[in-house]
C-alpha cells in the first residue's frame, strides 16, 4: 500500500481487495475514488475537499468473470469494458458519453452516482435492475449481497461496492431517448430482460436514481398485453423536470419507451 | 511524485488530487491541453496516458504514478509534424484552435488502436470533442486522411515565427 499525505488530502491507494475493504472500514470520513469522472469536477471546482480518499485503481476490483450462466463484474470494471456485456447492459454502456469517459468511468461509480443538478447520472442502473443483478458490498457489518434495486434505493452510504453479479438473460430489450452527440446523461431509458424470475423492467431518468417498474412487471405476469402493461408505468415513476427534459415530456415518453423495450424483448435477442 | 511527460521525467510537487491538466499547465508550463470546462465535457484537455486518450482534467496526479503522458508537444515539432498534425494542417482543420489539441490527441489514439478506422469509427471517436465552431467536415477529412496514410508532412511549410498582427485600430485586439 502506498499512502501519500499532502496539504489537501490523505490519499490511500490499496493494492488489493482486502486492503481496500480494511481501509474503507465503516466508510465514515472516506471518499471513495473510482474512475473520477464525477468526483474530479467537484474537486477541481473546490466543491469537494475530501479529507481522506480511497483510490481504488490498484485494488484488483476490475474484470469480468463467468461462473456457469452468471457473470461477475468487478466494481472497477470500466464502462468501456461493458460495451459488449449481455443486453441491455451492453447497449446502455455504449450510450454513455464518449470514448474517453467510458474508458474512465466505472460500474461501481455508476451504481453510487448521486444525481447532479437534479439530473440522474447512473445510466447503467436500469440495465442492472432489469437483469436481476445482485451487488456485493463491504462495510460496517462485513460483506453482504443484495438485489441491485435495494442497494440503489438505500444509497451507497457506508458501503463499498466490490462486485456485481448478473444471470445470463433469456431475452432482453432496450429503448432510450437520446440526444445524439450531446453526450448528456440519459433523458429516459427503459431496460427489460427475462430471467428465470420472469420479465423485469428498469427505468433510468425518471427519478434521482433508476427504479424497477413493478406495476408493469405485475401486469405482464398477469397476462396483460404489452400495450396495457406499458401504461402501468404511470404507477411506477413520477418523472421530474430537469435541464434535459420536462416532467410533461417524460410522462408522455415513458410509456412509449416501455412498450418499445418490451417489443424489443419479444424479438428474442 | 515522478511523472514522465513527452519522454522527459519530471518531479511534481502539486498535491495528489491536483488534476493532471492543472499540473501540466501550471507546474510544467505545458499548455497544449486546454482548460475548457474542467469537468470532462469539452475534450480540449485530452492527452495520452500510456498511449490511451484521457481527459487530463479528470485524472488526479495520485492515479498516475509510473505512467507516461503524451501531449501535442510530444507528437512532433514544427518541422517534423506527426501524421495527424500534418493532416490537420493540410486540411485546414484547426478552426479557432481551442479544441484542436484534444481532437489531435483523440485522433492519434484512435489511429493507434484502430489503424483501419473508417468514417463511422472516426465520428464516434471524435464525438466527445465537438465544440461550438460547427463545420467539422475538415476535421473529419483530416483524420480520415491520416488513417489512410494520405498525408504529406514534407509539404508542410513550418512557420516558426508567428506573424505580427496588423493592428488597424490602436488599442483594439487584432
């Protein structure tokens, strides 16, 4: 481990997973630095003056492995490395920003990303929700694994993301509103996947974090048509106004994207 | 910390969370990376870190121990331009010039990782660098030419002395 203490902050660079977990402890007073695409602007502009920074670049937390029909993805795996991941994660990753940002931003950072200026920033979250991903974290009470939607809803406070596991989906679908070449965060994206637990639907861009569209899923499980199930999304999300789009626009777009993602699912990709 | 920039080793004294961009410009006086937005959006600060394009404003010094940085200053000299630099000159692709360093570094990295990059690859690879001049036709043409090896650095006339601007109205910027 190398530890550098200079005027601005103490920077700790763990050289292994165990060291990272130990240095993180219960997370109090620790600023976790993964890819840096969200933290560095805060530091550059003096909005964040961290006392103790845990820099994870050498902690051995990156990489994609497979065991049986599931993929295990390390928290420090970059968005670029996910561009060919199973759908809808691959499409979602390819839609993030540009080449350089994808090569730097990480899966773990994306999962922990707070909204910025009212705009949600965890573009990968909806895909992980649809894929029934589980998240392994470390913190005060040791390590634990939980469904990704539970982790996202509770927030990353006091937890260090170690890895994400996703089962290979049977089918998957994706639909998003994009602004080509603007490289803004996603206005709205809907991810769908069929796993052994049935069809799951995740939404990005209709709240501070991504969310699971349980009313849509329940309608589908109950035999509703795609068209009818898509309308149920009004019960799942209350879209907001931000710099990218108005709530009015998102409310009208959301059921359309749900229908498109479910139709895409029907293609049996 | 020690940092290799353009094949030259430097001892840096800026705090570890200083961005590479700030250290390059303010401590080493290497000014081709431009401080446009300081938040990863504009692309003008792009440099190569171990040969891969990175936003220097988003990388802190603490993450760079043992790496090698390349900026435009390290690509070529006025009388010995790199293929991408020569292509930008031939195709008059500079526009206002502020975004040019980032475009040149992104294009250099692209051609290095995909020597047969086609138009679509180029558009995608340059997409994080578009600014406000519009009219990227010449930039794309320059990178296409560089990717095809259709450049002629020997024909570029080096201009070592910046021409004195003619001031028409005393006191006004030329």
